[in-house]
C-alpha cells in the first residue's frame, strides 16, 4: 500500500519478472516487421503495465532458487510469509464447513454478515471503536487486494497520493495502476513525516495546485518496523481535516507486537471516520496468509465505493474460509499472543546474534521484520542488492535488499522472522563466517567488524 523508484510487489511479494521490459512498445521506434511463422507478433501492452519498473527482487530469487536446485540449504528470510500454521480448530472448522454442500456457491463479494460482525467486535474489544458492520466494514481478499481496489475507487488521473518511504511496493503501484501520482515521503521519523505532509500540502496551495487527494499511513511499518503512538493519529487526522485529504491506514501488523507495545488504530480518533479507512488482515497474527482474509473499516461512503468496485471484480471469499475466520476472530486471542511470543524470541535470537558478530541492528517493537543497516566496511563498497547477493553466495542466507523498497531503502536489508530459532542461530553463524572470509580475501579492503 507503498513514484516510480520502488520495486514491484514482493510481499505478498512474489511476482514474475515484468514482461513489459521484454516487449517492444511499438510507439516511436522503427515499424515492427510483419509477423512470420518464426517471429511472433509484438504484443502492445497497456501503458499502466509498460510503465512498471523491472522486478528488483528477481536477481535474489533466481540465485536462491539456483542454490536450492544445486542442493544448498538456503535459510530464507527474504519474504514476509508466515511459516507457522493456523490453530487446529480453525483448520477443522474450514474442513467441516467445506463438507456442507450449501457453502460452495458464490458468497457476497463484501463478506458474510457474521464475519463483518466479528471484525467489528474485535475493533470494540481491542481499540474501543464501535463500527456498524453493515455500512463501515467490508471484507477483502487480503488487505493487498483491498488496497488496490480502493485506489480504483478513489484515485484517478492527476490525483496525487502521499506514500510512506521506504515503500511497501503495493502502496506505490496500487496508486500508479489507478493512474494516480505517488509522492514518496520518508516515514522512519513519524514527526518529520507529519511535518513533510503539511509542507507538501502548503507547497501545493502556494503553487495553485490541488493538495494530495490521499495520504497513506502504515504503522507498524513494512519494511522498517517503525511504530507510532496514538498521538500520531490525532495529529494526522488534524492535518486531514485542515487540508481536506483522505486517509488510509495499513494496519497489517497490528497483531504482531512485542515488549508490551500495543499498535494503536487510526479509527480510535473520534473524527477519523469523517475521511479515513483502515485495512487489517488475518495473515500475520493468525498465520492465515494464504487464506487471503482482509478487511477495510471506517468511513461509510469510502467503504461503499470499495464494495462497489469489488462487485465488478470478484465474488468474495470462499464461504468456508469466512466461517473459519469467524472462529479465529472469536476464539483466537490466545493463539495470537502465543505467536507474538514466538516472533519475539526469534527477534531476540537474530538481533542478539548479529550483535555478537559485530552487526548492530535496531530491535523492532512490532512486525515480523528486522530492518538492518548494512555494516561497514560492506556499506562503503556494496549496494543493498550486491550485499544481499553476497549473503546468498557466501552464507546461504536470503534477505530482501532495501533497494527493493525504493531509493529510501538503499543501504539496508530486511530480514523476515519466519525461520525457527535454531535456523536463525545457524544463519548468524554462516553470516559471521561469510563476513570473515570476505574480509580475509581483501574484499572489502578494511573492516570495523
């Protein structure tokens, strides 16, 4: 939900190499030859596809897959794909519901009533927010699909949207594919992010231009794990009311928090529902990533517009999936808390282990990622793509290069906490050995490690 300087989507993240860069555009160059039996016709793609950049994770994915095919045991921390299963009772409810022949027809595209009620109940219990399940909640095929369709409902040619940077790629390209113009603003300092939003709006007014139509907030942030307190949302709602922009909160990691931190909700601000909606998902805390169960809640007019777009694109989630999701929301608090403890232990193992080999990283308070600045002397001689490739080649460890999240991510890598503790300890040992071997070989030439 993260203009043109970021990677293609990576997290729910995997996507093929962009074919637009392999096909002639057929616009201004020489006339394409007539097709023959041996030369297939040139396919002209829509501009919205041809304008997408190359898939920046392709090099890492290809190297990872090549090593695995050669028999190497790659420890993969590159993708935010939960590796733990949902609770047994959730799977059992899915199976039970799937055996009912009445559940195999089309379901409502905006979600069944009882599932929306359960999401409203969670908002009331967790954040004290009262939602009307009928008018203020819509179910989506994961929050990523929901965001893309929301952009189609709200954004048109010429509309600008402020997007957090470094950027979750879907935030950038959901806007771009809706013919909007993303404006990337660094979000790693939330107070500065607020100031930059205000400055961007003031500059537009000064220039006689329209202020951005929409602002995206994403805390806990992917990829950097930056977090905020409730005061941030009070301030951003104040800015939205002052300048008239819409607000979209991506709260995908609300269920994965550590050390007593509780992720606040934008909708807990009383005036937020005048112009805001928020996405949540069951992918992370409930380990239901592949189930594609997401929600959008908030302003009724925006929810209605999203629901309208969805009716033209899909027939909703498989009904047994929705029934099982009801069970997870109704009874899953203990499992979510347990999964948070699992991620917290993995975080501690990884961060403490990296510190012992001389790679000091910031310890996140939330999300399933560690956002790590590339250490010296490697940072002086390698970009994030080359550093990530080196870890794969020398250590059999896959991470995501920060450049995949836009220019603001350069100099960093993202590590997902999806491997178990023993595998993470092994990853640290292999990274430490790779650092030592590279430095002994004289590349890079000097070391602070």
